[in-house]
C-alpha cells in the first residue's frame, strides 16, 4: 500500500492492494498520515473518499462534509469530502 498528503491537511492518496485488504495496512497508513499532519500543525485532516473507502474513513472518525463529482477520462465519478478533527496529540483517534 501507499499513501500521501497534499499540503499539511489533505490525504491525497491512500491505496492498498486488494490482496492485502483486511490486514491493517490502510489503518497503519492512515495513522501515519494523521500523525504527520498533526506534526505539521494541522488541526484537521480532509480526504475526498471514494464510495468504497467512505466507510473506512467514517470508522476512523471522519465526517462527511459534501458530495462531489469529478470527470476522469470522460467518466463521471463521485466521492465524498470527509474531515476529521485532530486532537491533543492522539491523531489516530479510533483504533481498529
């Protein structure tokens, strides 16, 4: 899997190979991004979550803020902008 931040406060990418799903890879990557964002001074973290990923982020304490549609190679895709408030140094919040 891999993940990256855009700036200090937006998850740009988080991907886990299908053969590794359910093994805690996404959780560890997300925790790392939350810690990095907190270390960069971010008070909250946002992500534009695909419909497949929204439940994962919701379980981690992210709240849906708005629905979006984007065009990629002529195809319309939907996602949800979600946000999590980063707390008192315990950025990972929910453990799964």
